[in-house]
C-alpha cells in the first residue's frame, strides 16, 4: 500500500500537465418522440394529460380515420383493459380532439 501511495504522490507531484488527459465526448441521445408533439386543437390538453403517459403521440396520430363512436370505444378500451386513469369527464374532449386531428390534412399532423 505504501509503495502505491508513494507512486501516486510521485505522479501527482510530477505535475498535471504530464498526466494523460481524458476527454469525454459530448454524449447525446435522441429520444424516439416528443411527447407533446401534438397539433393544436380543442381537447389537446386532455389528451396530453390522459393519454401521453403510456404512448407517444404517433401511436394516436397514425391511427386509421374512425368515427367519434369508435374513438369513444378506444378510450373506453384504454380505461377498462389497460387501466388507463382517464378522467370520465375528459372523454368528450379527447374524442373531439382525435376527430379534429384526423380531419387535418396528413402533412399538418
Ligand atoms: C395505462 C396506459 C395507457 C393509457 C393512459 C392510454 N393507453 Fe392507449 N394503449 C395502451 C396499450 C397497452 C395499448 C396497446 C398497445 C399495443 O397494442 O402495442 C394502447 C393502444 C392504443 C391505440 C392503438 C389502437 C388500439 O385500439 O389498440 C390507440 C389509438 C390508443 N391507445 C389511444 C389512446 C388514447 C386516445 C388515450 C387517452 C385517452 C390512451 N390511449 C391512453 C395503454 C394506454
């Protein structure tokens, strides 16, 4: 131990300039999706609050165009089958938003 300590001290005293420099490259990660990358529209907040905890907006945005009734049943499925804590009162707003988004031209979604 003493020899090791002495060696470390000697290296330290030899000056920092001679020590090899460890350069960390900037690490960057790209997340798969922006969780709030949803088009503006009525009910958007309700969707962000109730739906984006489990899946990315693209899961919802890339669905085939369906009726309001179908959206209601999809939201119902989220609640019953997947136990999504969706506020009952928010369901109409969520359905309205999904209908709105699906009425937008593909490019602006
Ligand atoms: C508790 C987690 C959870 C929440 C919250 C949630 N979902 Fe889901 N959702 C799931 C799971 C699990 C699936 C099935 C995923 C798969 O099939 O890969 C799914 C699938 C979907 C699908 C794909 C079609 C289908 O019928 O399976 C749509 C659309 C969808 N969710 C919309 C919504 C909407 C809108 C909300 C908000 C009201 C919501 N989800 C909230 C868990 C959730």
